[in-house]
């Protein structure tokens, strides 16, 4: 029966949530992050040139190269690029990557919830998680592969920390820590607190250490070489003060495909979490608080952790939290959009929603939960579609030679090396021809299309040695477990 439900789950994601992610369709959809296809195309090109890991997008910035991969969290690029390498084109690879993220998000959340609740409530909880409206916002409006994959990996990583599997936990934390620049950094203290309140602390702390060291190939150069780019100067141009939410926007706001603007009524995009999710979350929180009068749960600290984490993050998205952001203004400028913090609390919202569904005692419970699942697909499924465009139109607009070599770099201008004058470089954006003296003087040092910097090499070595150590460290552990369980042969 459980296998049947999981098969139905896969089919449901395909037909209800993945209709617009069909890789065999002649159409696709537009989204905000228009350089996403170029980055995948350039990442694949670097892989095929055996520049592993990719650091510089060789064709961008008038063919001079652009060190975008040195600073963009790479996990989603690895996944999407491998899909492209096995035979799908760039557009279909992106669609399949989003689809796989939904699958991983469902199963990851289901496995995490299953540690605490019954099968069917956890099964429904997995759908509550991936049908939260922040998922279609990231996929069909923003086109944000990195953030979508971060949300997909988060519950799975936390689930494996509870499973005591140090190798799997380390690898999943490695994926999590390299999935999104901002959210990955935010997740490190959250994961650390989570580990400190669960039972197998020593193994889990070791998994965090392995995860951080495995990700050194990305974070070490990203942090150490950031000063060689205009990243900090450009980041401050986005004023976080204009991107707070009013509380009611989390409940209801008009769905659209525009951008985030100042105030509560002019946003062209929606920040709804989902009415069904919020209603069940509220009921779950009330049930949890009421249950505190009775004997405590074994995992009470995990409940409190998710409760506090959820409310703090949601509070920080609102105008009422502005005074806190002002205190940490330099760091706040890097985060750019307070509403970006909607992502992490989705797990807490799902957790307490599932707690309610698991503990409530009503007649015909499984039948009513099935009805709720159908209603969830009908109400939230309609948002899982984008602004349609043919693949040919998309390729001409966002994968043309002109877009790759000239326009794409201006969309991620913060990673322009400081060896190039930023204002002068900006003035070239709309010129039909580029002065020859620009090419004569321009340099992307210390970055290079054909070789890595010293810091990049050190990062690679640390990650490689850590993987070897992790593998060697876990093999004896598995052997010891087997010997204890079955005895020596």
C-alpha cells in the first residue's frame, strides 16, 4: 500500500505540479533570472574543456571571461549540467532540474516528518511542503534554481542527521552548503543548533565539519577572492529597506510575474505561503501549545527549535523587523531581499501542519486527508505554470551569441573583476561596437580562463582530501556495525 501511495505521489507531481516542466514540450516559460540558461551552457562548456570545477564563464564579458562560477553556489549547476550532458538541451535541462527538485523536496520532507509522525500524515506533509506557493514563485516567476534546490535538500539533510548515517549526512550537508549563497550561510547556524538538540551529537557535528570542508572548493575562493570584484559595491545598490513585507502579504497577495517593489501593494510578484498551509500551521501550533500541559514529547526540543526558527524568520520578512536589519545594515545589504527568508520556515510550517494532521482524532480520517490532498492540488496546483514562450523564441532571446557574450554579464555585474573600471564597462553595454583599446587594456586578473588561482587550488585540495578521509572514515564504521550485528565470520 505504501509503495502504491509513493507511485501515486510521483504521478501527481508530474500531472499536477510538473505540467509546465515537461521536457518533451516545444514550449517553455520566461522568468526573472534570464542568465540562468547562459550559466548552464557555460558551465557545461567548462566541464567539457576539463576545467573542473568550473570557475570562469569563458565566453561572457565580450569573450574575456567572467568569474561567475567562482561566486555562484554551484550545486544546482552540477545537477542541471549533467542533465544537459546526457542529452537534453539547455531549456529542457532546466525544466527537469526544477522537476527533480520538487521530487527531492517531497521525499526529503516525507522522510524527515516520518521520524515523528505516521505514514499518511507525513505523506500529505510532503505535498504540503512542495505545494507551498514559494516553490512556484521560485520556479515559474523567479527561475531560481539555487533557492529551489536549497529548499529541496534542507529537509533531506536534517532527516539523515537523525538517521545517524555520517557519510550520507556529510554529503547532503555538502550539497546544502553549496546550493545557495545566502541561504546556505544562514543554514549553517541553524543546522548546528539542530544538531546540538538531537541525540547523536558527536556524529552529526562531525558530519557538519565534513560538509564544510567538502564545500571548501567553493567557499574558500568565494570568500577570499570576493574583494577582487565589485560585488560589495554593487550589492549595496539594492536597498533592502524597500523589500519588506506586510504581514497580510504572507496570507494573500496578487499572483503576478513582475518584480519586488517598495511598499505592500505595488509588488508585481506574490509572497503568499498558501492558505491551506497557514491554516493547518496555526491549528498545529495551537495543538502543540495546548499539549504542553501533558507529559512532554521525547523530541520536545526539536518542536521548540522549529517553532522558534519559523516565527523568527517570518518576522524578519516584515516591516516590523526593520530595526533589526538596521542594526546589521552592512550584512543586511548582502541579503538584499528580506522576503528571501520565507524559504527556511516552510519546513516548520509543514512540520506543525503535519503534527495537527497526525494527532487529530476524527471519523474517516484517512478519507478526509485524501480529500484535503485533492483540494490542495486544485487550490495550489494552478500556480505551477509560467508565462509561456516557444523554445525557439527563448533560445533566440536568451541563448544567442550576443546575449552570451555581451548582455549576460551585465545582469550579474557584481562579479566584474576590479581590474576593469566599472563605470566605463557599464557605458559599453548599449554600444554597437566595443573600442579596441578596451580589449587591449582589459584584464580579469587574478582570474584566468585556463588556470586556477592559488586559493582555488587550495580549496580543491581541501575538498578532495576531505572526501577521501570521509570515505576511509566511514568504511570501518560500517564494518564495525556489521561485526557487532552478525559477529565475525
